[in-house]
């Protein structure tokens, strides 16, 4: 194996089964010491045992990622045990699917709390250690539901797209400390997908086929600010792009011109991936069409 994680310590949340289990086992196979975090004591301990029986190092820590004090204690215990926290894979999640019209807002808030704030809690606890040691690899679990939408998943979609925004900024803030931050958008048959798709549709969607993406995103030479899509052994990259657009200046009929220009505004020829939010501002201020206006 070219990717060698020996000496690195990883926390994988929601690792008592499904994707988290596959991620934990894959990281361990590449040499990482793994904290198997889950709400299920049996699930977490079983996966930790699997890793140990295969010759790896692992410990089970049971807590909810929504419990800020517990996540801080988990990171502190990890550092005390192994001396560092190098990798965080934020995988824990839940579903509360319903159309927005029928959704209870408590279910909306709960999904946001687990997916978004749970990832924030664990990452925030690990962040100062990563900054101090000058090394860190963080993976957030986004979803095609967030990137592209999915009927009946407004809460899940909102949480998952929020993680992309979190990745974008943390990658910028972590760069000087060699902290690389990425997102994984997995397609896999897990407990969370039971009842949502037919058995035929889920054939070949083993979670084990997704986890090589996690290993690659947590390697020493991993990229940063990547949204990696993975499923059934296939891997793709998603981008938040910006089209060239149109410049209308202070035209009194600007709204009408926008309405008449949707095809030009949407034209993806020469689209770009801005380096930051500020880059979009600069594009607006220095729009290419201004030059022709000045001439």
C-alpha cells in the first residue's frame, strides 16, 4: 500500500456500522490508530475488536456528537492515549425524511444538530491540537442530496450543503497549519438507506467501495477543498462554479434585462471555481464586460 497512515490517529464518528465501520477498518488497514465513535456501545466495541483482531490499534468511545462536552472529552482522551489527533472523519448522521410541508421543525433541527453541529463539535475539539502540531486531515460527509437536492430531504439537504460551506472556509483557515479539509459525498447501501430504495437499486453499493476515498482524503499528500463523490467503486469531483455572467451596471431596466438574459447568465463557457468568497466580489467589481463598456 502506497498510502501509509502508521503513527496517525483518527477519530471516525458513527463508526459502529455502515459507512463509518468501513471507514474505520480502511484507515486501520493503512496503519492508523482508530477511535471508533458511536452511540451504540455494542457496535463501537465490535468494530474496535475487528480492528484489534486484524492487528491494528483501536478503542471504542461511546458518545453523541451533539454532546459538546462529550466530544471534547473524546478528543482529550484520544490525545492522552496516543499523543495526537491527526484525522477526523465526521460520518455520524440520521434521517428524518418528510416533505417540507409535512415536516415537524423539531425533526428539521435534529438533523441539522447531528450532521452540521455534530461535525462542528468534533472538529472544533480537534482543531487546536491540529494547529499546534501543524498537521490535520478532516473529512466532512456531504451528500448528493445537499449538492443537487432530493425530494423529501429538505433538512438533510440543508445540513449536508452547510458542510460544504464549512469545508470551504476551514480549508482556507487551516492552510497555514497544514490542515486539509475535504468533503465526501457517498452513495452506499447502509442502515440509513433501508426502505428508501429497492434491493435491486442498492446492489453493488457496498460501503467498502466508498472508503478508499476517505483514505485518499486523509493521506499526507491529500488535496484540500475537494468534494469527492463516491459509490459502487466510482469516484468523481463536484465543484461550486461561477459563470462569466453579464454586466448590466446601473441600467434602470436591469431586472428586465436579467429576465431576458438567463441563457447568457447560465452559459457555462469559461466558468470558474472562485478561490474564495472575496474572489466573487472581485469578479463583480472587475467584470469583463466593463472593459467593453469603458471602450
